[in-house]
C-alpha cells in the first residue's frame, strides 16, 4: 500500500511541477518528486539506488534548476 502512495506522490509532484509558472516552485517540487522516488527505491530494497536518487534527485537537480533560474532572470526595464 505504501508503494502506491509513494508512486502517487511522485506523479502528482511531477505534474504539479510541470504546471507551475514560478520556476523556483517547480525546482522545489522536483525535489519532492525525487524524494518520493528515493523512498520508493528504499521500500523496494534497493538502498544503493535509493541513496543515489536521494543525492541526485532530491538535492543536486533542484539546486541546479534554482541556480539556472537565478542566473537567467531578466531585469525589468523602466
């Protein structure tokens, strides 16, 4: 039962991240999706894959997305 909940959280997080207009919120939701997938891997007894997913999907990818958004923001012209 818990694996279904984790799958639903991962899919809903990804869909909500895709529909966000604010890119920083999308980056945070990407991290939540990565964490749900990491927990799913841990529940399915793949701790090495879960650790890799937790590092990459929960920490590195959202930080890179947030940094890219920050670096590419346009200044308002007055």
